[in-house]
């Protein structure tokens, strides 16, 4: 099956599933089962595709497909993945079925509600297809189309299925406007670099655009057009303000995909497009970007500590974590870049699980305010235990996968930018504060009686909150399992992400700085 179109198949399967859910057929009554079955099938096919990937050549694009798409413009339908693209696709297709499991009982029963859930699951499958495509696109124009297309399902998943009908539309529009603004700026760069590329077929292929001799000023403008769009998507300080609103109003599963996967498109684009296409401009902008990354680390963590809403707290932790990822990318060492690539995966796992667990808590209590909780360790011990493990992963406890990636980022960054790495390391301490303080307020101590104000708001009594059900446990347990495996045995992932990191440094033209981390790869 050497020439089997693995990546196209991965995109087509969820689109077919979404079509079945959307059309008025008798199968609509089985929307949950169909969506879960399709997403699991996609996961299995992705696993088979990964078995066909040659890990010894992880720096090269494999599973490639190239066809002429818009011949008059030189645009191609071109797919292929290196090691980084492969691990991000695997992370994405793992999250989708777990999000579907988490939403299993979210909309309840009844004809109208079932239709709502059916459409929501259809949008999730469409989003899955676009996520796979954007991580596999080898044509810059195709990447841009998918980059923008992802906005459509997410906009409706927030605006149509969010928590507060009066605020969710505002959050959806804010998300859309920020993303469209970045996309329009990026379009300038896509057109510009295409015009400067080779004539004829394959004009927008990344391999044909790498190494172009561009005027320094022109290259910097093109770099900025891409980088601004990716910084908004990531999100980085100071263009991050759309994220807390979107995360607060979106369904928990949507937030898990939004922060766990979609935002990775920003850092993935920095790594796979900004650096190889604009190497000189990347070096020129790196000092400022590193400062912004360090600010993101500290600023996001400090704001997370001060949040009263659990969804917003998790959103701000992601601003901090993305600061680490961007710092590693622009530190320009193979260790830091590989650490950032691995961090993208680990952040998706830990933050995705954190959003799902917060969603379970909010669905039971009827509130996302931290002050409305307390003592749940006695009422829901399974939820408390899983939340603690996921939280410890978010603060990079040794033995969990996030620790490995954060360690590589800091060590690799210290080798070239010691001051930035030292300041960023404070984010580790701040992470312990916001995670452990959140856990203390929500789960430890005695179970408080509801106040008169909480009773008036119709909150469910804390003493009667049920623990996680079987389906909900299955929605979180696989993510914890992967975090534990990669925490103790990160070698399979690092084998995939380190060669592309070394290749990226060659494209940028920066000499690597050796670090003593070779034993981590063993």
C-alpha cells in the first residue's frame, strides 16, 4: 500500500460522516454512534498511516500526494507530512473521538435537542477534516484555504452551541474577526511569495518556495504577514484577547479542540512556513519575538492566577504555554525546536483533558465560578483524582509528558538566550500556583452548604454532584494514558520531531548550539 492516499482518506472519512449526519435520513437518530464510529475509524486509519511512515527519514515529507488543482495559478493539491505534521495529526484524531464521548450526554434527549447535537457532531467531523488537511498541506495556497476554512465550523460551534445565548455570539464574532484579520494579512504574503516563486505548476509548493532569494525588505514584509496571522491563531501576547472569551462561551469539547488543536496551527505555521520560507527575516525578528514569548509566559500565568472562572483560567494557562512553544521555536537550537514541537502535542493532550474535566464539573454544578465549588474530593473522588493528574501534567510534573517538552525548551533556549530562559522558567513556578490553588479551592476541604445567593441561582447542591460516569471516564483516561507513556518513554515522539528541527535550522542558516540532552532521546 505504498501509494495509498492515506492523507486524503483521513480527510474524506470525516467529511462523509458529517454528510450522513447532516442529511435528513433515518440514520440521524444514531448521530452519536455514527460520529463516534467515524472518528474511531479515522484514528485507526491514522495509526495505519503512521506505520507506513519511515521514522529514519522523519525530516522529509512522506505519504505525499500531488495533483494540479488550479493550473492557471500554479496551485496544487499537495499533501505530505514530516515527523512534526504526523504527531500533530495523531494528536488531533485522538482528541476528536474523546470530545464526542464527552458530548455524549451533553444535549440530553428529545427531538429538538437531538438535532442540535447531530449538527454539532457534524461540525466537529468537518473540523477534523480541515485540521488534518492544514497539518498535511504542502502547498502554501492550499494551506491558506484550509487555515481560513477551519473558522467556519468553529464559529458555528461557539455561536450556535455555546453556554450563554447572549454572550456566545459575541465571543464567536470576536474569534472570527481576529482570525479573519490575521488571515487577510497572511493573504498578502501568500500572493506575494507566489508571485516571487517559480512559474508554472507547483508555484506554491513549499519545497519550491524554500530558499528563494528575496529582497531583505520584501522578505520581512512577507514574514510579518505570515507571523501576525500565526501569532493571533497561537495566541500570543498582545493578540490573545479573543481566546478567554471563546473558551468561556464555547462547549467544553469545542474549547478542547480550539486550544488543543486549532491554536497549534499558529505555532506549526511559524515552524514549517515562517522559518524555512523567510530565514533571514526570522533571524531579524527573533529578538523581539523572544521578548513577546517571555511576556506571554509570565503574563498568561499571572492572569490565570487571578481568574474567577475556570474556563478563563485554563485559557490563560494556554497563553503562557504557547509562550514556551514560541520561545523554543525562535531560540534556534535543535533541542529547543524539538522541544517546542513535542510541546505542541503535550499541550494538546493536557489542556484538552483539562477543558473536558472542567466541562464535566460545570455541567454538574451549573456554574464555572471557582467560588461555587469546594470539597469535591469527598463527593467525586474519581473526578478529583483525574483532575489532579491532568493538572500536574499542565504544571509539567516529572513523569508526565509535558515535563520533557518544557525541559527541552528551557535547556535549548538557555544555550542561546540564557536571560530569556531564566525569566521563562518562572512560568513553571507560577503554573504550580494556579493549578494547585485551583485544585485546593475546588476539591479540598469540607463540602460547603450552598449560600442563599447560590440557591437563588439554581445551582445543584455540591453534596449531590455525581462522580464521573463510565463514558466520561473513557473520554479522559486515554489522554492520561498517553501522557504517562510519553512521560516515561518520550523516545518515539522525539525520534519524529528532532530530525525536522535539525532540518529547520539548516533552512534558517543558523549553527546549532549543542546541549546535553541526548540521554532524553534514549
